[in-house]
């Protein structure tokens, strides 16, 4: 499997002329005038459009958050790298025209095969009332070997370092997989009485205790020994990239696993996309295209981070058992005494089922009851917890109120 990445790259190179031809043909639309809207050309262009869009990309898409409603005004937003580190940046969404100071929030994004832009809607919504930062993880295939390793402990270190950069009085919002390292970071900071320990910690759809309500994802992680994952899923970055020689879990493998779980749905979506394009319904088609542009943008994880996460979070569930250590220090969630806890779960979440995230409350034995809240959102799956209309209208107010109460 070490040469799988090179095989994948060779396949992409082989398809490149066909994709270039499709792109050239699509460019003819502008020269055809009214003929481009005839039924036959429209079907031909629709087919090429679907083919051209059904490809993986390996660069972070744009967040594309330029303006947001903040208070009674529309304000401009610009991105600024607050801290540049080898495997990820602390990215700040700056609003220059806000008259009052707003609570600082660190959004801890997953490192799980997609870029942090997956949380675009999460960030855009939070920006209404908050000063927002995000962990903007870099693609491991673009990080030179000279930068060293990046494992579970390093992830925790990054969260701590980013919170320290935000300074005293900030808040943390973690989505999905990083809820475990985020909790570990807060526990260590609490134990050290770090002034940058966040005032509140919101955990959304995260595997705090996968055994509380196992899903198909958990079953997949447990049906093979960790050695199998290393021998069958780890490959080496090809020479042409900056991370040449680095062992990674390729994003294209992660995406293949996700797609295979919902093959019929993705096939139906692409058939619908073709029909919408063929019928000239470009506005509806663009919604599907936008989703897949993000979904097909894949992110490689370092071998050590991927294997340690599978082993420590999903197979041995060390945090829930009170056995997790970071840099040799045992994680004591009881040390969290001043950071308020909000957990959010989706009723239909088939990735982190109901019970996995709320397990955090029983583990945080040092928190008084009034510093603990839980929100179960009816009618949403995993992505609906942090994206979409129910996130904006029903989940977000819970998050905003928790931050406001502790600010």
C-alpha cells in the first residue's frame, strides 16, 4: 500500500487530457450564442460539466466570507493569519467596522480528510456576534519532512498554543473528531491554571465516548487491529509534492470510504445534477456543485495522527476510561472547574450518535451543575449540528447564550 498514492497520481495524470478536453469544450458555450441553449448541446455540456466536476482536489477551497450581518449593520470580513505553524494556521476572521468588543471564539476544526472550510457556515454564523478564529489545518502532503511528525499529542499542543494566542477570556467551539483533543487541552490548561484557559467549551457531535452509542463508523474502526490500518491505509507522498516521503492516510481513501457508505445517494445526486444542467436550471444545479466542490477537496492526514486517533479515541476510548495521557501526563477532566460545558448532539447523527458527546458531562466531575448544559437538536444528522438552517436558527442560539453567560 505504500505505493498506492503514486498509483492514484498516475491515474489522475492519465485522466488529465480528458478533463482538459472537457474544459475546452465547455468554453465553446460562450461562442455558440443561442445555439448553446438547444436541447442537444445543453445535454452534451451537462455531461461534460458533471465529468469535469467529479474530480478530487487537494487545495483548501476559499472560505469566501466577505461580509456578515453584525448587529444592525453589514460589515466587511477579511482573513488574517494570526499564527503560522508547520501543520496549521490560526486564522482570524477580522471585522474592522465593529464598534464594540465581541467575545473571542476559537473554532477547533476536524482533521479528518476534509479542509477546515467544511465549517464555513459555522464560522459565518458565529461571526454575527463573535470575534472568530479557526484552526486552519494544512494538507500533510504539502508539509516537508523537515517539519517533523504530527500526532495526537501535537494536535493538543496546537489547540493550547492557539488558545494562548487568543489570550485570557476566550471561548472554544469544537466540532466532531477534535472534541477529544480539545477536552484534553482544556483539562491540561485548567490543571496548570493557564490564564488562557477558555471560559466556555462547546462540544458538537464529537466521539467523547464512542461506546455510549456505537455507529457504523465505530464498528469500522474496531473490526480490524491497528496493524491492519497501518498496513492497508497508509501510503507515501509522491516526489512531486513538498511533503515527499511523508507517510500519510490519503484524503482520497477517506473520501472513498465516506462515498461507499452512501453510494446510492451520491449517484442520485450526480444524476440530478446532470438533469438540472440539461434542463437549464443552473441556480439549483449550482447548489449541488458547490457542495461537491467542498466534498471533493481532500486533505491528507499524517500517519501518526490518523493511527493514534483510531487507536486512542475509537478503539481503546482512553478519554472515557480516564486513561488518556498527553506527553506523559494523565488527562484529569476533573481539573476542569471554571470552563462551562455545552454539548450538542443531532437526533439523527449516524457518525457520532446521541450519547457519545453528552458523555462529557459525567466525565467533568469538577464542574458544578449550573456550568453544564446539553442540547439535543431534533431532525438533524451529523452535518446539521453545525451547518444549515437548524444550526443557524436553533443550535446557534444555544451556543451564543452559553458564550454570553460566561463572557
